[in-house]
């Protein structure tokens, strides 16, 4: 079957917009980019066949404006929209608006988004399908603070206060004692209201020494659902993932099949199609696993699954949205080798990962066998506070986990970004960390057991001093005027001026 749509609007920015454009190009589909005033020069704008300005930098005035996006789709003649992740990707009402406008939504049915997007509804839905749940208390309606305080006695400590809507670690607080619960509820409600427009929260038992394991799914509109192995996303800070890998170093074939079939059953319970992910928390000691939530969209870390399965998940989303049947059976999915993803964020690991801003004034991306970099930045990019701090993803594949770690370390050595602080030094240290190398980590590892080591050898200090002196000299010296009489050809003149411009 031929894909029925000819032009896709990408309702997103950054590296995921670039990723979707490339998939569309390979399938012969025209693309339409949108951009805010802050993203005028972004790579996705230049790569798409068409690009339209949709508003000022704040997302509420640009990337979250469904009305503007539909107007652009009509103006450009786009017959489908891919939301990527974040922004509108898990908003059922947005999906419904596009569908009403006659624009194909490249993602699951709005009903499935709504059922699984609300964590309380999702819990009751998968519980009915026989899925094991983390012990907790909540209800579809809003629980008062007094009801939550009373319920905490039944759940027990430590526990989590969790937002009923949304994800990404927002509206979540760990609580270890009753005295801390009222403030945790207050803060979680405030964050949830600001992020999702919904201040409902519920309580869930905090599983200690836990791992975060997720199952990638693909389903078509004909009732077929398969799982593409698991990803281990246990290395996190503030409930935000930093390193993902596939397969998990602690999941064997028997457990993989058990978790995979549980995820498939959950998806079938809501007639799910497109790409999606079921997330589990797993007890490191007993290997018991419990349903956390379902993400009804493409995940940031879909890349590691692609590397070990050979399945292009974005292309499959396009085919599924066009009505095609899945091209794969469960027996076709075989995991080969090991893949690791490092989320290159503009955050300073020395200051508890505080986000940073600045201009990219130096950029060198790693290459070589088994190395992939997905990014939406370029030389001269301005990193702002308007969007999240993810600026690139380093994905590395090799035949074994040990070899993948070595290759990741080599790629991190080559990855150079100047002008803004990034977490690259943290990732490099993790690749040398014995606990990570042996797979002895859990979701609280960074908070409870890890301390970033800042290496300042005399040699590094000497190099830093020399670099600072050279930079100061370059900024104060007078510009050198080159002329043809001095023996320079026009091409050499151009090259020298380009070099001087970059150095000054």
C-alpha cells in the first residue's frame, strides 16, 4: 500500500523535527516546518520543503497554538501532522482538532491518548486487563488534601505524590515522612497546574532499589500489536532520564517476553495503534515489575531501540497512520548488539544540573562506526530558556555492552561544544564508573550514591591558562588587512577572513 498523504506538517522543533523530516524525505513525502521567532535559523527550518513563522518564542504563543498550526497546514496543503514528542504529542483535544480539520494525526487515536494520558484512568484500565500496579491510592476525581493525608497511612512511606496528568517528572515529589507530605502535595499541585492545567495528584508507594524499564510498542489500525524489546532508563535525575540503553543489563529473555506481552495486553485494552511505550518500575532484588504509565507518543529514546532492532520507528508511524498493516511479526523482532543513548543537555552537572543559556561558538560532532548524533543545533545556535535543555542525543551501538561503553566514551571525547555548559563531562565519567559498567544502578543512584568528580590536573590548568591568554590577545589585536599585492588570491583572502571571523 502506498502512503496516502503527500505532505506532512511537523508540529515541533529541534532534533525531533529534523528526525521526522529525514524519515519523510526517505519515503518521498514533502515536509512543512513551523518555527518561532527564536528558531528562524534552526536546521529543521532549512531542511523542510516549506517553513512558516507561527509566533513569538514562548511555546504558548507558537508551538502550542493548534489554531495557527491548522492554518499553516491548510495554507501549505499539508494532509497530515506529526507532533513528535512534547508540546501537543499527548494532547487528545489537539489530535481531535486536527482530525476535525481533515488532517491525519500521525499518532494514536485521541481516545487512547485520553485514556492513557490520565494516570489514574490508565491505572484502572490496565488493572482491569490484569496488569500489576504499584500500590497506591487515587481516583478519577480530585482528591482533597485531607483525603490524601488520610490515604497516606494506608499506602505507607516512602511514597510518591504524582500528578494525574502529563509526565516528564513534573508534579512529582518523594516523601519519606508524614510531616513532609502537606508541603509535597502543595508543590506537586502547583507544578501540575502550571504544566498541565490540572492540579489533581495521587499517592503511589515508592519502590526503593528500583529500575525503570520500558517496552517499545508498535500497533496498526488492524489490531496487530508487537513489542520491540526493552529500554533501561534507570539513570535519572529529578525523574528525568539521562542515559538509556537497550537491552537492559538485568533483563533476560524470559523476563523480556513477560514484560513485553504485559505491555501488548495493556495496549490492546485501549485499541492502541502507532508507536507507544509502556513504562514499568522493577524491583532490582526480586525482578517483580509494576505498571507506571503509558506514553502515547514517540519517545526521546526511541533511537536505542532502532539501533538494536533495525526498525525505523518514525517511518513505521507514517505507514501506520496511512492505514498500512504492520510489516513485522513478533518473531521478526530480534535484538542485535547493544545501544546506549546519552542526552546531551545544556545543563551544568557541577551545579545539580542547572540549565544554562548561551550561544554555540564551537561545535564538533563525533562520527565513526556505530555512532549516531541526532541534533537540532548548529554553529551559532542560541540556547534560550524558552524550551527544554536537550540539544543533542548521542547514540552508540556495538556488539556487546562493554564494547558499546568503550565506543560511547570515545565518541564523548570527540563531542565538543563551546559557548554553553553541557553534561558531556558527566557522561564521560559515567562511562568510567564501575557501578554503571557492571549495571549496578537504580533510579535514585545519582541522588544517593554518585558525586561528580571535577578533574583539574596541572596540565589541564596550564592549557586553560594558555587558551584564556590567546583568547584575550585575539580580542584586542588589530584586524590584519590582506591584499592581493601581499600574494593572496581571492580564494585565500576569503578563507583567511572566514578563519579570523570565527576566532574573533
